[in-house]
C-alpha cells in the first residue's frame, strides 16, 4: 500500500487560472465573430442568402472552437475527479492498516514505566549493600562501595544479556536468570567472607545483602529495558494515532471539499459554454435581422425563411453541445 | 519482550523522523548567547550585587537564565515567531489550498494536521516554519499566476514540517531571549551614531566588539543549521516528495542566479545552495 505522493494534482490555483483563461478565450472568439459580422456589413452591400450562410458558418465555427477549448478544461476536471476517487480508496486502505497497527500496539502495552523510581531504588540498594558490607566485613568504605556496585552491575549485566539474546519473553527465562544471579552473588560473597576469615552471622548477612543487591540491579535494568521498549512503543503508537488522524482529516474534510469544488467547477463550465453559444447565436440573429432589414422588400420573406432555417441549424448544434456538456459529466463519486 | 519487539515494526508509509532533538550547534549557540548576554548584563548585575548583595545577584541572573525556558512553550514561541517573521492569516482561498496541502503532507508523515497552524509569510517564493507549530508559505506560491503546483507546495510544507519534527526550532525562542541584551546594544549603537560629531566614533567603538560577538554566533548557527536543512530535505524525501522538492530547487536556482559572495557569505548562509540540496536528494534516492 503506497500512500506516498504519486498524484500530480494541479493546484486549485492552476485550475482557476485555466478557467479565467478559458473565459477570456471564449470572449475573444465572440469578439472576432462580432467584428467579422460588423466588417462584412460595412464592406459588402449585397443582402442575400449567401451572406446569411457565411454568417451562420462563422458562428458555427466559433461554437466549435469554444467546444474545443472548454473540452480541455473538462478533461482536467474529469482527471482530477478520478484522482480524488483513487486517493479515497488508497486512504481507506491506509486507515485499515494503521488501525490494525494501533490495536496491536495497544495490546502489548507495558505498565512498567517507573524508571525514575527504579533508578532511585537501585541507588538505595547499592548504598544499603555498601553500608552492610562495610559494617559486616569490616573492609574500607571504598571497597564496600566497589563491591556493592559490582554486585548491582553484575545483576544488570545479566538482565542485558537476557534482553540481547531475546529470551526475556520466555516464561522460564526471568526467574531462572534471577536465581542464577542471586546464587552467583551469594557464592561470591561467601567466598570473599571466607577469604576474610568471616564466619557465622556476619557471613550470612554478607551473602544475603550481596544476593539482594544483585537482584535489585538485575530487576532495575530489566525494568528500564522494558521501559525503553515501552517508550518506543508509545512513540510509535503516537505516530500511528497521528497518522490515522491525518488520514481521517483528508477523508472527511479535504476530499469532500475537493469533490464539491469540482462539482461547482463543472457546473460553472457548463454555464460558461452555454453563455458563449447563446451569445454567438444572438450575434447571428441580430446581424441576420440587420441584413434582412436592408434588403429589398420583395426578397425579405425568403431571407427570413432562410434565416430561420439557419437558426434551426444553429439551435441543433447548440442542443448537441449542451447534451454533450451534460453527458460529459461523470457521475459523482 | 520479543513479542513487543515484533510488534514495534514501523507500518509501511510512516517515515521515522531523521532527528529527535535540536542539534549540538543549537545548544552551543544557546550557551554562547547566554555567555554573551551575561557579559553585556554584567554592569546591571554588578549594580544589583552592590546594592542588594550576592544572593540577589544570583537570583536575578538565574531568573534571567531560567526565563529563557518559557519561550519553549508553544503559545509564546508562536507569538514570538509572529512578531519577528510578520506572517498573516490566510484568506479563505489561501486557507483552503494550504489546509489541503498540509493534510496530505501530514498523511505522508504520520502527523496530526490539527497540531499545526497555517499562515502566509512575507517575501516571495518561500516557505518557513516558525514558533513551535507554525507552517507558513508566501502568498505567491499559494495562489496567483506564480503559484506552484499542488505537489510542490506539499513538498515545501513537508520540509518545513520536518524542522518541527526534528526539534530544530525548540531553542530559537530561548536563544532570542538570551540575545536581547545584544539587541539592545545594537539599538544603542544606532542611536549613538545619530549624535552629532562624536556619534559615529562612539558607534564605531561599539561596532567592533559587537561584530566580534555576533560573528561566531552566526557562524555557529549557520554551520549547524545547514546540515539540518539537508536533514529536513531527507525527511521530505522519505515522505515521497524528493522529485517535487528537486523541481522547486531547480526553479529557485534558475531564478536566483547571482554572484557567489565568497567564503564569508557561504559561512553566514543559513541554507545550503540549491545545487547541493539537489545533489543530496539524488544521492538519497540512490
């Protein structure tokens, strides 16, 4: 599904300019017709049927010329209509795909977003462990802190290794890793206590605190990693939601406005063409009446009859055009 | 976690932003502005210290620095953008065209169009982003005989949208605030220059240190801004507007051919040249 722009919509400005240009062209055509009729009247004295034929022929040519110019704009409107219809279909598909993504993202939401509290927690645990080691093992403060931090780092490293191996989702992975981390820390603390000749309760306290420290380090990083994923999920969810909003906005506002504008443009085009043709007919009727008025009384009835025949022909062309203009409009999308 | 990871695949047609926060250069420019502003405010701060003590000095100085952060807020940043850039509300026709183009860009970029405000910019044949949510284009590209094609207008808006997405303008408001003392010095030097006899000498005395301060800031902003312009072009290309953008740059390059201006002009130019941008777009395609 490709929603990236392949359309070549002419902007509404360009279409408006095309309309203005068409209006001007049609007016120019009518001016030429009128000036021809006037110049003919001025230069040619004869008032006969051939004169009327020449007038009618000129007017019919003007109507055809108007048809041709208007058809270019009509094609643009039709082309744009089908682009709008295609865009509507594409957007419908996009909305469906994004909605599916949104549902999936919402389903896998993770509430573990307490990384500030987790950071404080691990600091507190390290401090408590360092204090305990210092008091229990009787070694220096720096050494106690190093040991406590090492324990937490060890636990965190285990969590990261689990994440990197993508085993975190397995049901057995987290408890098993936690057990391993606690056991390893406990064994290490016991070994250090033995080396330091510390027995009994002190040794037990050192082992317990070491295990607790490592487990806090592990749990905190596991929570942070989940939080990082949660952050990524939220960022993506936000983008999908915004993408949906944009698609709906185009489907519900932009495309209907575009269709309405195209309908108006089409109606305006029909009206423009109709006006052009009626004006051309009017020019013919006026000029023909002038010619008949100047003719000899004996020839006037025949000229009038000939004029009426020519008017019928022009009206037929006009009806044919109007029929084409209406038929040329595709059914609304 | 692996189930979550499998779901966290970006849907087709939703390009990722090319950056998420302002550039290092923007941060450095902000720091430089804070330093320069502090130096210019030093006489005032010394006065505060002399009359009210060290604590008052610290509070005033800290308040001045912290106040810069309020210009990150959307309303203030947009208002500031308006006063500096001077854009106007679009007419009904301009709004219809801009809105349609903006919505289409937002569909391609995966962004909510309602978050952005559309305005008409001053000038010719250009578009810019301003504040925290303003997208503006000049009137001549929207309507009229020189209006660009629909897709080209979308391409321009996509580029400007990228600046907002990448956080390129977040620090603009705070930087403006911190540079206000410098702006005051500039106004003062112009006023001094009008003083008969000695005015020009006084203004000249201010001019050198002023330029010495402004030049590094401007260079820093421009040098860090230029890669961000290319990044914004890349984001617009990711949204599918590579060809229309290239077409716009080609037209702009054809209409704006002129002298090169040398190294300094290049250093102070906030935008890469049209040729460089076209080349970058074509390389991105390749």
